[in-house]
C-alpha cells in the first residue's frame, strides 16, 4: 500500500513544536538520563479469594501468598475499593 505524506506540513509542525518548547525533541534529550546500574524485579506469587457479603452487593477480597497466609484484604462496595 502506498501512502502520500505531506513533508512540508510535517516540517512546519515540528519547527513550531521546537520553537514553542525551546527544546529539541529526540535523542539529545533522552541521552541526559544515565543507564541503570542495577535492575531487579520483586515477584510475589499470590491468589485472591472473593467472598460476597451477605445481603448486599459488596465483596471482600482476601489475598494469600503461596503458603496460604493472608497478607491483604480489600472491600468493594458501590464501585469503590479500599484495602488494608
């Protein structure tokens, strides 16, 4: 598929962005950030049990780790969730 691109309009738009912001957008700006010296990910496997509350449309969410210990509880009522 062939597409026609208006190069003149794109150049004017880019020039306007540079003139308004006063900065060059691109590799020069990204190069200011240093490379990370250490990267790690903390992974916690878990599962959630959803328990309906009697007589209402609210729920209790109980989150457990891989050993079955509960470490977080959340209440959901009227589309609002609050956690402990």
